[in-house]
């Protein structure tokens, strides 16, 4: 399967936010009976028409990173006072009301409130979640090898135009799958960690959210 033209590692600085615009897509609909590996990157990009891209880059569509990637209906982006609980329609949330300040970027061993990290999605970041029961003292960190791989993905990236790596890693006991990658209006869920799919998802959606901000 063609992995949507994605490459692991940091995107060129010029790409981070440079294509943040409402993309113009070819109005033709690709023949979905054609095997994925016979579609060109342009066809794959056109297949995402109608879903949130905020970019005209050829690799901005993440749905061919994995069949487990889905576009999620937008739930708005209202700010609510810090500490206010929010009920989201999608699990995990990929948009919606959130606290007025984003969570610190980076690796967190503690559970971050969803209302906090949804703001990080708005700032064009990626949130990586894990939910592995039977960890220490009832924690959801019972998949240490996979967690280490998520940390390696984070550590391998170079700082972006804000001198940040806009990725958050946090346990999430509410996640319906063991692993998730979340961007604004896009979610990847899997019970088996696939680093290639996650790298592809990051390459497609990093720096492509509603607000170009650190």
C-alpha cells in the first residue's frame, strides 16, 4: 500500500504552516475500485476532498497511511475556563472546546486532561496516546516496549519553526484502543503499534491545524 507519500523525520521548515490554506482539489472522484498501490499521490490527495486538510501539499491526506485512519467531524474550537470539563462526541476527541492554554509539548507519564491537549491540536500539533492496562499500580502503561517506541519517534524529530517539537505523548485511560495518533479532525486508532503508520500520520498532519502557533 502506498503510504501517502509520507516520510519520517522533520518536515522542511518551509512546509510548517506554509501551506495552511483551504486547498483546491481536483473535483474528479478517483475510481475507488483501483488498488491503492496504483493510485498516484495526487489521486490520494483528491480522495480526501471534503475532509479537513488546511494544506495543498501532496502528502497532507493521511487516510492512506493506514486503513485505521479516519476523518472526524469537527466539533468547534471554543475556549472554556481552565478546569472546565468538556463532553466530546468522538473518542478520542480531534477538535472541540478546550482550555485556553495548550499543554506543554513533550512526553508525559501522567494523564493529561483531554480538554488541555485538544488545544495542542488546534496549534497544529500531534497527540500520541496509549492505553495499556495492567501497568504499575493500575496505570495504563503496561506496554513499555511500545511506549519506548513512541518516545523514540518524538526524540527523533528536529525542532520546528517555533523551536518546538509540537507532539504530546500521554497515557489516556479513556481511549478505545491501545494506541492512537490524533491531529485536528483526524484520528488513527490501533491495538497494535505501527510506527510506520504513525510516522506517516505525523508527516501528513504536523503543522497543519487551524492556528499556526507554538
